[in-house]
């Protein structure tokens, strides 16, 4: 089953077929996975911003920092404050 749409439909069908306790556990697991992904994304962004700050401290130009980090020039300028 390599089709994402079909796989999602099967997951939904399985979810709807479960009893209330199983659904509650499933929802808790989904919330955990969502929260974990959110935390990892936040941590990654914090790390990128820290690298950009270090690059600013080394007096690298903003264009180079933007290319290296993927941050916008506005985001980099905000780090100076």
C-alpha cells in the first residue's frame, strides 16, 4: 500500500472501527507525535538562529548568513537586537 491517500483512508477506517478506549489511546498517540514534531522543529530553528548569531559575531555579511542558514535577511537583522 504505497499510495498515501489510500493509506490515510485505511487508517481513518481503522480508527473509526475502534472502541472508545482504543480511539482515546490513538488520539493521545497522534497528539504526542504532533507535539514531538513541533518541538523538534522549534529546536532546529533555535539552533539555526544560534548559528546565525555566531556568524554575525564573526562579522560575516547578512547575504552569506542568509544563504548558509536559510533565514531571511529580516530574521537575521532581528537577531542583532
